[in-house]
C-alpha cells in the first residue's frame, strides 16, 4: 500500500471515528464495512456486534424495504432526512433521522454511507415537556376554579 493511500485511509478513518454523528457504511452485499462508536451508542450495540456482519443480521427488525442503507444500494439514489424506527439486537427501540448516500468509485456503486442522528432521546424529552405543560395547564385551571370570584345576588 502506498504511503499516500495509507495516509488518505488513515485520515478518513480518523475523521469518521471522531465526528459527532453515527456513521454506518455497507458494501453492495449489505455487509457492514465501517461503523463508528457514535452509531454504536445510538443503536445500543457494540461495534463488534455490527462490523463485518450482514446488515439484516445485526438489525433483524429491518427488511430490504425498510432499511434506508439497502434502499440506497438498490436504487443508487440518496435518501435525505428520513426518519427510521427499528428494534436493536437487544430489543430496544431506536429512532433516528438519517441521510443515506450512495458511494461511487470510478462510476461504479461500491456501497452506501448513512449519517444518523439519534432522535430517541429527543422524543423522550419532548414527551416529558408535553407532560409538564399539561400538568401546569391543569394546575392553572384548578387555581382559576378555586380562586374564581363569587357573585352574590340579592333578590328584592
């Protein structure tokens, strides 16, 4: 391997492992060839549970039709800002917002890369915020009812 190629590979790997987004790359056979630590944390898995394995084996709740990575391999077209929900190997529900892009080298499709944002925690926080808002609204209504001025009528 030439020093230039090695440096390029080393540089790309350093970038992909340090970026603050989940990065998952598969080849045209659906085998995971790169999976960074951020993706592993999002998915609740270990890198070793995914790397080198068929995508549908590592993520059994996905299908060829529901996986954005496999759709991009099939069509060769990017999918941007697509929500995806799936269950990981350990039964945990995962929700992500993905941008999935085909990888072409010299005009040939060689794989697909997915950049994933974990929205599971955002959904939980959003639901908590809505619950708090509902509780506050109920408390305000309760206070209005209790503190509502009373009207007295005199009948002559």
